[in-house]
C-alpha cells in the first residue's frame, strides 16, 4: 500500500518555532514528528510514502530520510507555492493510484489508532473515501464531522449540512482513498480536500464518502498545531503500539523528565532551572538560566503560548 504525509504547510500557528524547522520535523519527546508517522505507516505494511514539501522543504526531506524505516521508499513532491491539502493530493494522485486504497495523513500529529481495521472496513463497504473520526473531548476546539446511520458524511463542521446526521466525531486528519475517488479531484491547482473536493461531491449526492467514529479514549491522537499543543505533546508520555519512542529517544541521548525534555547533543549548564521546558537537540542553556513553559530553540528561549495565526 502507498501513503502520503501532508508536510507542505506553512505552520503559521506554530510560529516562531516553525520558522526554524518545518512542522513535521519538530522534535517531540526527543524524536522528530515525521518519525512517528513513518513508523506508524511501516507497521501497517506501507512500503512507499510520498511527502509533499514547501516551507523549509530541504530540512523536512533531510529529517525524513534520516529516520526512514528499513525497507521503506520515500518520494517527495515539492510545491513551488502552497497548494492546500487537496491540491497536494491532486499533485500526488498518480503516485497514490499505485495502490487501492491509499492512505493520507497530516504531518503535524502523533497517531495510534486501529487503521488496519479501518482499511478493512473501507474495502468491505467499497467506499470512495473514508474519514477517520474520534469521539474526543476537544470537539469544541476542532469541530466535528457528522455521519448518518450508515456512516455517510452528512455534515462538515458548520460549513456544510444536508441533515440526517446521528453521530459525529473530530476528524483526525487521516483519510483512506480508493483509486476511483482520485478521478473526481477537481481540475484546480489550489484547494482544500474537505471543502474543495469532498464537499462538492456530497452536494451532488455522493453516497460513498463515509466516516468511522472511534470511541472516546481509544488509541492516541496528539495534534501539534500550536505552541501550547507542542508543549503538551512533549510532556505527555506516549504508549504507542508500533514504537517504543521513549526507549529510542533515550538511546539517542535525549533526557526525558517531568520538568524538561532535552534533545540529543543539547547541553544544560549547571544551576539552570527549567520548568516544563523543551531544549532542542544541539542547543545550549546557559548557567543560571531560569525558564518555564517554553522551548530553547535557535539559540534563544521561546515561551509557548498560543497567539494569532492563520494556518
């Protein structure tokens, strides 16, 4: 099976951290985000992965190649300008059509859900597209997608609603796509896959765009889209079915404690007092430093509080 990781976003909501590294290359608990997604895909038997690139594309490519699982082939789709999630998928459509179905994941999250079972359900129902949803207490923050009793998408947040929904869940940015669905992508360069592709098909009466809502508390979904989410991700111990992340990070030289996450090769000098602070690999924290709730990156301390952003 083939898969795509969406990695071309600008990461404006994560600035200034995303000015230093692309979102999928940000270190979380001592490992780059892209490593979690590649290991997840490897556990599903995926052997060919395409990653689209734009913002700091060379850095993302290097980060992915450095942690590529054995036996996995990586391809890259550079975008001269941001194409949106749908435009990125359209540009990769020929690659994705090489397997039926294919899987598309966002690159700014850590995910551990029963995707193998979802792939089987997608095949059994002969759907064109399956959206992976989760009953999640953060629904007010992220919005939900509504389904009818047969799992067909009836509502997308507050932007689209044809009625008949009886359950809903937060979209975790994982999508199963059949080969035939790729033929319905619009002939445009830049668009969102939800609003610019799936929503028009639903308006025309498509019955084979479905979702599955996983129960609350099932598996792991850790979005990393804002500075606050980034800090939360670094101080939430992970128990993943496909990767002993803590063991791997420590083997590379990372330090993981309740008060600080220090990347490989970083130095925290004596009498530095850190409270919920992430130190990126290769950084140096001067002696006597007192810092809390933030990140040492690019030679300076960045306090992590969500601010304005647009994407």
